[in-house]
C-alpha cells in the first residue's frame, strides 16, 4: 500500500513538473496531476499483474482521456493542456532508446522487439484516447449543462 502511495505522489509531481516546464496554465495543473497520477496507478497495477504491455497503456490513456475531459470542462481549459503533461509518464522513451542502443550494438533481434513494443504502446495510447473521447463526450455535455444552471 505504501508503494502505491509513493507511486501516486511521484507521478503527480512528475506530471505537474512537466506541466510547469511546458507552460501549462496554472488552473490546469491540478487536474493534469490527478489524471496523470491515477492513470499511472492503473498502469502500474495492470503491468504488475503480468499483462501484455498494450492493455496497461490503453487503460491509462482512457483514464487520462476521461479525467482530462472532466478537468477541462471544470477548469475551462483546452483538454490538450491536461493530456500532454498527464501522458509524460507513459511515453516509451526508454524503450525506444534501448531499441536504438541494441540496434547500433548489432543486437537486431532485441532491437526489433523493443521497436515493436514502442509501436504497440503508441497504438495503445492512440486507441485509448480515441475510446475515451467517445466515453467522455456525454459526460462532458452533462457537466457543461450543470455548470450553466
């Protein structure tokens, strides 16, 4: 339980820190931090169960998409200002780096697997955001309607 709390706090801080570095409006930092940390916990729990790399990234992207849309409506900011910092923990930068390192070292079999994982992660994130938009659209409309009244 303590490890989950630490993961939550570190992912929240990394999301907010990246948002500050990329000049995200201050009013979007809290919803971005919440979306980023909750999505990281979902990712962490699923990847810890030994599931394939696609599912944890897909679920995390859906969580970011839904929470990002809710936060965008409540804070009156573009949804991308919440998406970008929330996504930073899921970007497969280390995997692509290792793939390039193995490729240049002549380990083409390992490099191919890492490149394939990078493509699968990118696909999972894209499909997750696509699905989350379909889920979040009615939620977003309901929240906007409640805000007007």
